[in-house]
């Protein structure tokens, strides 16, 4: 069954980009106007993040977001068959600062958010980093599609580690310089064991794992921002935050990370994954007050 499904998607991926984007436009109409996929969640998030914008402005952002969301799905299919040469035409990776750091022998932790297109981020990183590239991922509930995505993500050399097996597999790579990208803007599974900080003015729980891991391994920290310059063409910028993560105070790295996420989102409001419930946890001062950093 897997090979049948994979073959179907692979054949679709061979279609020209312009044809695939025509399909994307049709799917956008279905997702936004007919199915109304998570529209309430998207608008709820936008209302919190941009209280000063008019309803009309937020609707425009929402529509642009859905176009990017569907495009990312179509682009992911295209990536099944894309060559390295063709990929490089569509994704420019500014990794000079990170690659220069490889000579120091210090491993790096790269922080990013759910910017479009995160599959471009994965392939762009593995194709352009001097460092071995570790990618921690959450397996999809659909095993057939999950196997296909893992195959695609590994095509340029990514070392994929399932989140559930991270503690078991990470030591294999920890003793040599490595790079690892973390998307730490997802909701933590246990808000009572997270750090609570303002995110777009709303108290929100954040994972404490990136801070602890960076301090434990004394990695350099870089921030990655991905955005499209025109449809189907992306630029990835990677900037240094610190080379001395052990010297940071508790919460300092996460505060810097949040500020950089907010700056990137305010610059390109539709370029962020608004369909996940970013603000679903309510802050309770009695329960979470001691977790505020």
C-alpha cells in the first residue's frame, strides 16, 4: 500500500510548479470557503496577536495565511522529486555565519518558529550546513504518509530522530560537532512544567527543553527565519544569538527567542502557522505563578 500511495504522490510531484499552484488555488477555495478549516482558531489567534488591526485587515491576513498553508502542502509534494539543483533555485540559504562557526568545533542549536515553509527549512538546512544536521520530529499519526515524509526529509542528508527516541539516539552524535533545529513555539505537553512568558501580550507556556539542552551541551545558538520572496521562492536567514549559552540566565534565551518570533511575525503576519492553538492554555497565577520567568 505504501508504494502505491508514494507512487501516486511522486507522479503528482513531477507536474510543473505552475500547475501545482493552480491545484493549490483550487484547494484554497475549498479549505477557506467550503470546509472553513480551523477558521475560528485562526481568527481567534489573530485577534489576540493583532488587537489594533481592523477586522478587514485580519481577514486579509487570514486569507493570505490559507494560501501559504495550502501552498506548503503542495510544495511538500513537489519536494518528493525535486533535484538539488532545482531546489537551490527555489530556496536561498544564508548560512555563512553558521558554517563559519564549524571551525570552532562547537555544536549549534538553531531555533525557529513555524514559518512557511518548514519543509524547505529542513531540506535547505541539510543541503547547506557544513555541520551534520539533526532533525527531531514528531511522527505522523498516519504511518503511510509519515513514512513518505520521513523519506522526503532525509533526501539531502538530514539525520532524523523521532522525538520519543531522542534520549536513546542523540548520544550517538553528541560527541562531535552537530547542528540541530528546534521549533519551540508549539504548546508544551505539560503547561505546569513549562516557562510562562508574554507572547503577543498574552501569558503563554513555552518549552524549557531548548534552554536546558543548550546549557547542558554549551551549544552556540542561532535564530532561523524563513520567508517567501515570491510564490515558490524562499529565503532562509540564520543569525547568531550567542556562543555562550551557559552564561545566560534562566529564561533569557526563551525571551530572546520570543522577541525574534514576534518581530518576524509582525513583519510578515501571514507567514506563521495560525491554525494551531497557540493560546489555548489559560494562565492561572496560583497554579503557574512560580513558573513565570
